[in-house]
């Protein structure tokens, strides 16, 4: 979180006071650092320098156009999982030849849109999808460059809801079926198998699962080439974790060295699809304490952010660091708080019995490591407007998604004339 630090007793994002942004846009809001986004991308580019590798940013982590544009200007591609994300990638300045379309449930309409846009590659995840893509490509008179996503049955050692590479997960095709399915794919009109894809999960903090999956992919590559397939690319997915609490994710240099040791002599271009590790620690969520409620058994800090703004704690039991925007006095005693939002569900809880410096009504707090799967997963539950997203660049900041009014939300709905 190097881009977010206390200066003169107040939390800053780069050279901008968080208090200043709060006065300008109101709370709650997401705040991102350009310097952090650029540094994280540059770390990937530097770690893989000398390898034939490309970075396709996984838009699902944070799909704001300004974030996409920041990465596009640095040379990133895009990993998308819907036609909406594909259009965002294109609008954000990522050229179609740097876009990979992943996802287990692409519709025929989405496949058609991807082919018409001329994207780099479609990662196919089932025989029915393969047949649908063949029909769509043939109707357009084009050939679809594809990878088949292989499920290597490797335990990613992460939260069950974000593990994607075990045999019981819905993603990809079984490893032992791969050779037969590549043979079938090569027989279909409009299909050209050019790559193998794999992605075993998110928030991995150990290299061992990556190594196990990539070694299986390398072995499959040799088999497919022996079968006569001209495979020249490997899509290794993403999943490298970040520090939320006390995790110790692998160093990027070690990750890159591991990839090189497995793929370096294969003569393939490697695609990487990081998301969380590019944006997670480049953003915070800023919220205001509405009330401090002291009960007989618990002290609650009720804040104006809610589970609809940041659902990770409710959905994944995820931890986010919480700090006051005004720096506490040195030696301030910590007190246990349940930090909760105003939504009418007990699941609207960010932290339970979290030791924090003393809080009072109207204090600002920052939820750390909130740049990934925060705004992108937000909703308007309880008719709460989506909150602003703000991007800092040095001593400047700009609202990159404004807060809609409730009136604007209502205007988007229609009441039938019989009511």
C-alpha cells in the first residue's frame, strides 16, 4: 500500500489528501492510485522481460474505463469474460489483437461479437461451446483461433469459492479428455486450435499449485504436438495473490523464474492474466462513521459503506485492513469494534471485534486493499446508489464514475400502463 500513506497526520493517496477527496465527492467512495497501477504492471513487465510473454489484464477485477486505459497505455492486453467486458476493453484502448475471451458460458451472440471484433483468442471450455463456435465462425466465413481450457485437477489452496482448477469445478475440460477434444476441434470447420489455457484459481499465495498445473500443461503440449497440432501459445491464466492481512504471496521474480523453467524451451508465447495483483492494493474504500453504538456486549462502528459497495467480507469472509483517515496519536489504545454497514442484513459486516483506535461519529475510515472485486461487484441493493470511483495521479484527482442520484436510478425503470 505504498501509494497510500499518512502525511501531516492525514492519509494521502500519492500527493492528494483523502480528506480533500471526501469533501469534494462525499462518502463512501473508491480511491485508486495511478502510481500503484503503473508500478504493479511494470513489475510484471520487468519480471517477464526476456521471455516471450504478454500481460492481459483480467477486467473482472476492476472494469473501470480509466483503469483499463491506464493499463492499455502501458501495453497491456485484456482478459474478458463477457461481451460487456470486451466492449469495455475496446473502449478503454485495448486493441482486439490483445484481447482473450474466457468464460464457461459464452452465448452464441457473444461468440459472434468476438469473431466480428477480430480478437486474439477465444478460450473454449466445453464441447457444446466448441460446436457453437464452429457454427458461428462458419456462418461468418472466418476461422476462430482458440485455446481449450484444461482443468488440471490441481488444488489451488485458496478459498473454495475462487478455486477453479479441481475436477469438481465447472471450469474447463478434464485433463484426460484433452487430446480427444483437440482432435475433435481440429476436425471442425471454422476452428483453429492454437493454444492451451489453464487457470486454477484466485488469491494463490504459494507457487506449488502453479508449478503442478503448468507442468501438466507442458506435458500436454508435447502430446498435442506429437498428435500433429501446431500449438504455439500457452495461456497460463492469473491468480497470484496479494497481502490483505498477513499473507506472503510469492515474489514476482520467483513466479517468472518458475514459468521460465517450465515453458522456456517450449517455443511458445506465454499469456498471463493477472487481475487482483495489478489492482487490489492500488485502491481503498473510504467511508464515514455514522454512529458508534455501544451495547452491553459489543461496540459497533456503523459506517456509510455497506455490503452492496464491498461484498467480499460478506461473500468470502474476506479480511480488509481498516484504518482511520486521520492518523491516530502515537500509543493510542486499541478497542474492539464490530464494523458494520447500514443494510438490513446481519451479513452486512466488515469486521468482528477488530482492534481499532478510538472512533467517533463522523470519522473517516479507509478499507485497505479494495481495488479488486470491490466496485466491480457492487450493486444497488436497498436502492443505494453505486458509489463514486476516483483516480489520483500525483497531486490531481478525477471522478471516474460519478454517484448517480436516486432520481436517476428511478428514471431507468418503467411502470407498465396497466398499473
